C-alpha cells in the first residue's frame, strides 16, 4: 500500500470522525450540566438537516436556511427540556434518560409525518471539485466539517474555562444543590445547555447533508456513533469528545483498509469495549473521584 | 412545579395527537369511493396490504400505498369487480420483519382477507410465509429479493424484477462493453446481500472476475475507505447493489476520489432522490430497471405504453410527482389479484384465487408483461428490462 493510499484512508477516517465528533460534543454539553445522557441528540442532528432543507426549499438562501434550521432546532431543544424534562427534574437520572429516549421517538415520528419519508439534500457550501493534495483527494465539504469541528471545540472550551456561564455549567455537573446554594439558576443553565447541544447537533446535521443527504431516520446512527465517540474520548470534556470522534472514524476506515469492510463496525465496537474495560473514564477523561 | 406546567404539557400532547393524524392523512385522501355505486352494493372483497409506511423502506411504501389508494378508488368508481367493491386493509410493518409477520396474522385471522399484497421488503415478505401457507391465502409480494420466488412456495407470487433477472442482464451489458474485471460494493441489508449472492454466483458464468468486494451498512455516511480499496484494484467497473440513500454517497465518493471507471447500479436506484443526492456525480451512472421511467421504451404502439402513460398521468395528477418503479410494483400486484377475481365465479375460495393468479397470462402491467406458471411465480423476463443512464440530471436510455 502506497503512502498516498494510506493517507486517503486517514482522510476518510477523519471525515467520518468529524461528524461523530460534532455529535459527541452535543452529548458532552448536556452531560456536562446535567450528568445525563441525552439520547435525543441524534434527532437534533436529523432536525438540523431536515429543517434546513425545508427552509432552503421555501426559497431562502443557503446561509439563511442553515441559520433558520439551527435556530429552529435549538428552539426544539429548549422546548424539549422545558416541557418534557424539567417537570420531572427531581425524578433521578434514569427517568430523565428514558424521557430523552421517548423524546427522540416523538421527534422522529413527527418529522416523518410532517416532512415525508424521502431523503433530501442541500447544495455544497462551496461547490467545486475535490482538492488534490499529494495524491490524496479531499472534498471541500470535508474542509467545512473540520473547520466547524475546530471552531465548535474552541468555542466550547472557551465557554467552559473563561465565562461565568461555563463555570455555572461545570458547577451544575458537580452538584445541582450546591450550585443552587451558590446562587446559580440551575434550571436556566440546564435549559441553555440543551439549546446549545441542539444547535450544535443541527449544525453537524446540516453540514453533512450535502455529502450524505438527510431524512427523518438518520438520527439513530448518528446518535449511536456520536455517543460511542463521546464515551471513547471521555464524557464531559469537549476536546476528549473530538478526539474520541476522530479515533472512531480512523478505526473504521483502517479496518476497511487492512481487514474487511464487513467487520468495520464490529471492530470499532470491540476497541470501544476494550477502552472502557481498561479506562472507564475514556481515553482522555479524568476519573471522577467521589468524595465522601 | 405548579399546575401551569401540567396544563401546558397536556395541551402539547393533545395538539400532537390531533395534528399527527391530520398531517399524516391530509395529502392523498381525496377519493371517496361510495358516491358512484348506483345499485345496492354487494359485499366488498377485502385484500390485505402489508407495506412499510415507516422505517427504512418508508420511501418505497409511500408510493405503493398511493398507488393502491388511487387504483382501488378507480376500480370502485367503475362499479368494482363483478359488482363487488374492493377494500384494502392496510398494515404498516415499519420495515420490521417481525411486525410484518404479526400483521399478516391479523389480516388473515381478524380481517378475513382473501389475498395479501406485500410486504414492501424481502425480509418482511419471507417472514409472512409460514402463516400464508398455513392459512392458504395467496400472497403477491412487491419486494425484489430473489429468494422470494427461488425458495418456491405455491402461495407466493412476486411483481418486481428479481435480482436473479437484473444481475445477469447487467452483467451481459458489461460484457458487451468489453468489461471483464468488476469490483462490487453492496449494502449489508436484505436487498444488497441478496444482490451480492446472485452477483457472486453469476459473475463467472458471464466471464467476469470479481477483483474486489466491499460492503457498507445502511446508515453509513462515507464509503471513501471501501472505494480507496477498490481504486487500488484493477477493476474496470464498479457494480453497486443497494436500494438505500447510501447509493448516492457511493457515487459522490467515487467522484471525489477521481475514479474514472464507470459505476453501475441496480433497479433499487431508480428514484429521483438518487439523482438529487448524488448531483453531478450521478452523471453517467447506469442501472437496469423496467420501462416505466421512460414509457417510450415500451414502444409507442404497444398496449404497455398506453397502460403506463395512462397510469403515469393519473398518478402525477393525484400526487404531484411521477410514479417510480415501486408504485408500478403495487399497481401490478393489485391488478393481478383483481383480474383473477374477475375471472372467477361468485363464491370462490382463496385457494381458487391462487389457482387463478397462477394462470395469469400476458398481463400487461407496469413492470412488464406477466405470465405466471406452476414453476414461475415471478412472471417477468429480461425483455422487460432496459439499461438507463443519468444524463443532465435525467434518466435516458443507455447506448
């Protein structure tokens, strides 16, 4: 195998990986402020694509359609938290997680009924032939995906480290009661983090649509891969989620290269299990120490 | 938490419950069947239909249901079959074989249907077999898997071209173009796996060598890795067997990798969504399918042409877009059953109906001209297929 060919596999892996990473960031955001896994994250990814297509077909320019798609999805995220999760917020993590599963089913079915069963697409952000680079072909849309991933992870890291709101989010993840005692409006923090996670998922979903098309049923796979990426890297840490996504994509691509495409998902899953076995906190994540 | 939140929640729930059925049914339900029946109506003939209205194959089940709605309304407006109106009892299997099996039991035991159309998918179709055979009710499947008729059942018929018909047709075309080494890329779903098995079995017979064989899963978003592997082989053409939206990704990834060898698909790609999804990468894509996509290919002076253009016009008027091949499969299944009913005397049993369906001879449908026999429950042959090519975003006849 030539080096150009090997590099092509790496490029392919990082392309899928960026998608997984963007979805993983949404898991991390919600986990960071609530300590729960939001299984509706994949549906936010789906809604971003489907709604942007809807606005684009209404005649909006691509940029506006994308913006409207992200804003509407963020609205769905906020409403979902306010109407479905907050009324049961004291019921414990398991109940909340199950509510997110129910929410994902509702979003999926409603989308199927409102927008129909057929797949649809958006034009590429910057159309043109793929860029040749030392014998390796790179799609322009992949550059957008990488760019978005970098911007998203930088913005989130800044949010966590440097802003008052970010500190409030981190405080919430440690203990809602303590955060509330410190004067933090925990309900607002949780709601905003759902809105942000939805917006992020939507951004990923619409950025991928020119490459893969979108439809009402794309959320499940995206959610599963994004969840795996978040776990692999380490939940709660944006940089770890992105690394988890890229590693997962690379693993799949290299399994195709050196083993067989039939087993690529199985191989990625086995690696995930091994990592969880050896490092339950993920590749990057720090073990959470329980203090009594 | 106050009552306010509860009331809000309740309101949203109620709204959702009211809106969902409205939105779901709003489009096609304009055809009321009762009005034109003049004499006192005889008891309706009930036919079951197990279709995938949700799930992976929802994009196939929707045109199938549209077609049945439209054609049944038309039959009943003309006075039904021998004065009996036709009634379709629908079941949605959600693209789940287990649900298809449960649905067929309900249709037979509770609804008392005399025949079953479906399922949309090969998996669902096969899952229904034991109950179909036990209840001795004829089944006309609209799924394309070879196994449906190659694993023969006296009770099961099929309207789409099976892979065992389309694969040799495609390989012959490749051979005529001087292509001897092919690479395969197939999905791991029912249709792709069925196609792969037939391709592997038939390639040698057509003098072809398979130099690479890659798969992908339904829901995958990138096939660059598989295609990089194919690019490194000495394949002269890529053959893709997949009915899902992933097919468009394969075409795009090939273009991205600047692969110059041609891409051949299957009748599973005969959907405008494929062309939209693949965009410029769809140019030059070739696939074999029936003649409904370009009715002129039937020959303009043939009965097939008249039947197909009539169907195409009515379907387009009713639903705002032209029928695809899947709509055609449902059309054929319905008329094969109703024609057989029309040929029988009053008081027939489902078993009589099966015998009559098997006698279907030269029925001019959308998928082709059907002739069933005691050994052949697919009824079509290679003359019902043509090779298409995508040019300027449209289907044209390939040279």
